[in-house]
C-alpha cells in the first residue's frame, strides 16, 4: 500500500490495489494537522473506519469498479464547536512492468515467526476454546519444534485465559473477555527443540480485545441544577449536562447524542438542548417567575451517534427562575387616618402595608418608604419593619395643637432593588398613599421662645449688670402672666434670672480664664413654671466676649550687648485675645536714655533696641512702655550690660570672676596691712628658730637657701653686678647687704613656699632679702637673718605714713595705688594664687602636680629623664 502525504483538511490520495479485503490498512492520515483535539471521528463511507491515530481500515471487502473512489473523514471538537472534513481519494495503483529473463529478481521469503497482532471480539460467544492466532517457526522444516508461551492471561492474572498448542503453535482463548477490564494482552512465545535449543528469538505477541458496545452512557450527576434570571433573552446559556461512556473512546460506541424527553410543567417548551454538547439554552422569550418558578427537564443521552439501536440513559435537570424586580409595590389602601397627642415624641402612630408580586425576602420585594409631602419640619419619620415589610410611621418631634390641628402626609414606596421593566410591558407609576394625622389638644407647660437664647457679654462686666431677658409663654393663653422663672440646680452660678420678669443679671465678674468659663461660654438651663405647676425649659448660652484686662509685658528684660552693638530683640506678651493684644507700640519713657537709645519695629509684637551712637561701657536700665491694641500700657525696665566683649559668654565669665572687685574701705586696707605684719612676724620667728639658740646671725648656706629667695637673679649661675646697687645697713657680722636699685627698694621674705609680703608704691618695689654679691672681685656670702628690731625700725614709719594718707583721702585713691585688683586671665590654676592676699596655708601643697594637663605632664617627664 502506498501512502501519499498531502496537506491535511484538503485532500489525501491513497494508491491501492483494485481489490481490498476486509480489515486491510489503506493508509494513515495526520489528523493533528487538521484539528488538534477531535472529540468525534467518523467516515462518510461505512466500508471504511478511521482509528484514533489516523489509520484507515476497510470494514468489508472493497472492489474499485472505477479507477477512483472518494469518501470524507469528519472531525468534530465538541468543546469548541469546530467541525472539519478531510477528503480521501483511492486511486488504483499502476501495474508492474514485466521483467526480462536476464533481469535479476530478488525474492524475499515471508517469515512465519512474526504474525500480525491478534484480535479477539469482546464478550465473544465462542465456541470455546476459540482459536485466535497461530505462530510457526521456519526452523520447523529442519527441527522438531515445541511451542510455549508466558505472560498475562497465561501464567499471570487472569490466568488460564489463553494457551498455546505445543506442537502446532495455535493460540486459543478459553472464555470471553471484557475490554473495559483488559483492553489488550502481550504474551511472549517461545520455539525450542526437544533438547532445549532455541533457534528463534522469543516473540512478543499482542492480543487486542476489540470493543463491543456493551456499556450504555451515563450522566456524571444524578441531578443537574441550574438557575437563570427571569425575562432572559433567547439563546442565553443556562448550563450544560455531561455524560460518559466506558466503551472504547473515539468510536461510535462512545459518540453521544443528547435530547430533551419531557418538560415539567408541560407548557410551551422554554429551553433547548444541544445534541452534541449537552448545552441548555433559553428558548422561550418570556420567562416569568411569577407564573412558573422552576422547570424540570428529563434529558436522554444515547451512544452510536444517537442511532435507534444505540444504548441510552436518562437524567434530570432542574432550572430555577431567579427573581428580578419586574413588579412594582403598591399600597393596599390609598388613604389612612390616625391620631396623636401633641408634644408626644418617638411614638408609633400608624403601620401601612403594600403588595409586591416579587419573591418575598428578596431585594425586589423589600419595601422602602418615604414621606414625599407634608413633612417640611421633619416631625415625622417612616421606617420599614424587616419582618413584615410594613411601613412604620412615627412622630419624632412634638406636634403643637395650637399651630396645626391636623397634618396631611403623602407617602410613597419603592423597592430596595431598582425596577427592571419586563419585555413588552409599560412603565408603572410610583404608588402613593395619603395619611391624615389628627393632633389632640393637651394641657402643656410654658414654652420659651426661642428655646435656645444666646447672650453675648463683655468680659469683666460689673456685678449686677443686666445682660438680657428670657421669658416663656403659656400655649393655652399666649401670654406670660403667672409664670415664674428659676435656674435649674447645679448650673453655672455666674448669672441669675429674675423670678417674675425673666431679667438676666451677672452675680460674679465674668472671666474667660476661670472655672467653667474657660471655653468662653456657659450653658444655663432655665425653668418656667405656670400656675398649674407645669414646667417648661429653655437654655441660655452666655458667650463671653474677650476684654482688655491684661497688661502687655516684655518676656525677657536682662540682656548683654558686646562691642559689636548687635540690636536686642524685645518681645512682649499679652494674655488678652484680639483685638486687645497685638500690634504693640514700644516707647522709651526716659528722655535722657531715649537720646542715646532707639527702638526699631520688627513685627506686631517685637522690636529691636540698639544704641544710636558710641556710648561708654556699663550697665543701663532703660524704661520701656508697651501699649497694646486696646490702649493698656505696661511699664518694663530693660537691663542692658554693654560689655567690652566679643560674645556675651565672655562678659558673663568676667562678671562671675570679677564679682568681688569692689572698692575697699580704709578699715579693710588697715586690716590687710596688719594681717601682713602678723604674717611677717611669724616668718621672722620661724627663721630665728633655725639658729643655735643664741642671737647669732651666722647661719649656714643651707638654712638661708630654705628661707631666703634671691629675687634679682634671672638665670642660674649668674651673679648680679650692678653699679646702681647701694648696700644697706650692715647688720650681720660677716656682711649682709640690702639692695637699692634706682628708686626701687625691695624687701622680700619667704617662709617655706608661697608666703610673700610686698609693699608697693608707684613704680617702687621694696624687698628685704639675702643677696649673694661679689665685692671687688671677691664673693661675699650673707649667712645671717635680720632681727625683729631691724624689721620693725624699717616698716613701722612707712606703714604709719600710708595709714595716715588713707585716712585723709576720702576718695580712696591711695588705696587703689597699693591694692591692685587682678583681671581675669583664664581658667584658675591648681597651684593657687600668688597675690599678696593668698590664703595658702599648706607648706607643701604640691598635690596639683599629680593633676597636670597632658602638655605639662609631657614636659615633666622630659625633665625627669634629663
């Protein structure tokens, strides 16, 4: 058989012999190129069948009476609703040429050890055992061959279904087979000689069970349930019923057809069923849920493409019609009447009901009521009772019989869901109903008009000020006679109301910043009582308007101004609110200071203060007045320390260190001088103790070095030789010298370390000390100490003179010459002061050496190493 490959879906040509036997393979068609997924494959000619892989077999003997025979292959995709055809042409093949005698003819001998697969009909009736195939070996011509087989159906489950004759190789079936259980068997055949030799390779032989239509199709569900909205258009898909068949797929045995057998209720058919796909669609143009709420369909599925001899099964499909709001609600009555007492509130006065044909409980039947006329003051309200779907009419604001004896309301109703107009129907108008409400007269208490009164009062009004009047009327008489007023207990106690006239007065000074007035207002409930004891209530809202009760003041009054004379920003605050606060007006009230200082505006509450020109350093107290927008003036004193500094912190540091720099009085100077004398006497006494006990002036150099410091030596190892040095009176046996250099006299005595007595006058400096000096080229060593009498003779007249001068000078100028104040030179030293008034009492206070800063510590370590 020759197969010609052609393009699918167009035309396929097979060259075949003129005579074809049954079950002969004609050729193979590529179905995938035409339709990727074909659910149904059939042939237009019953003499041919097409398998799933595209193989074309003859079902009976075919003879080509003409040179050409044609038929079609039909492909269907049920899911995608696609159908395609392949045209097949059978052409008789050309006859072979007659070979010449000299041509070499190659002849192939057919082997019988490889037969084609065996086929056994499913559910075959026998007779059994039934021969289905024979296998033979070509070696049987030369040897005695015994045949055997193994595999499923022989020595494996299902055992004993097949067997093979030992001598002949015939394969027999012993009973019928169900294809759905065993679609095929693969057995292995062996050919051996009596002595066990195997001249042939074991043969794998396939036995295929050909399907028989022995299974009826069945639905995948016992009951199919669908729903569709009412008034759906024809062609709307409702759902799909599905069935299956256990027979061999892609054959007529599994080609199914669907149809509707019956419909309940038996009215005009409302739905259609697609025969191939099982899709149910709307057929009737008007589905009305109010007429038929659901349909029950009896559907049938049949195999063999629906042919009468096919097997069939029936199933049930229930289609429920969903409700849409195609019926408008309507009132059962078009008029209602009811009664209510005046001043009653939150009371039910009437229930109304409607008729709606839509499904109860659905949004299409849920009623929504509204009052469309007669409720301008919103005294009525209507709601829906969800349980009964009734409209409940209530009074939410008290009605007044004197104002209206009856009220007429118009009520309308709609549904929760929007109305959907049914096909071929007219739009309905909204249903309405009128309600007449009769108001019953009742004896009621006084009524304030208005019920809420606002009174604006200025802050800080005097006690007893009349700020308004609040009265009520009797609804029965229309006047205020016989009504008395009082404020309900527990209310704001800032105002009172006259019991008879209703006049409102203050009983305290109203202050927005105190108590319950912090919010700027106070609500007061007032009671009105008539002769019958009926009571009415009203509310007075007292609103306190801001007043001008606070003076503006400058928040900061102490400033430091450095030499750059940067302006100072002054800012004032006022506890009052607008319009009694900003903008502020600043003014320097002192004329003399106003000539040297000026104020420059910055914003509404701030100004800049700066000097007009060069002014001396010092502290200035500048009076500045601040006037608010209401005219209140606040006096402030601004203290400006005009300091010779770069930054204000420098000036603050000088103020801290120099805070003790005050002018000393006469007695203070005298006390300091006497203290110095006492210290000097103590030093002389200590120095005298270093002697031998007898009044000798000769001492060792070592003792002198511990008590006397040479003050005129600037470098070690150099002796001072100056012709201006005048020797003092010699009081030492071995030569001690006083020193006088120009007009400078110096006496200095040191005990231990750090105790010094200095007397200074102008540029003169006097010190009593011990001096090493060479005279005439010969060094002279002073090894004595001065006696007490010599010190006394030297210092007494001079101290007396200085004390006398200090007493005569009231301005204390001499004291300034003798007592010099030290300026601030930085952070204090741990070594203490070196001044004349030093309070250093420890002889060897060297603890500060352990706390030196890093730079000095490095210097000390370097010196130690040297």
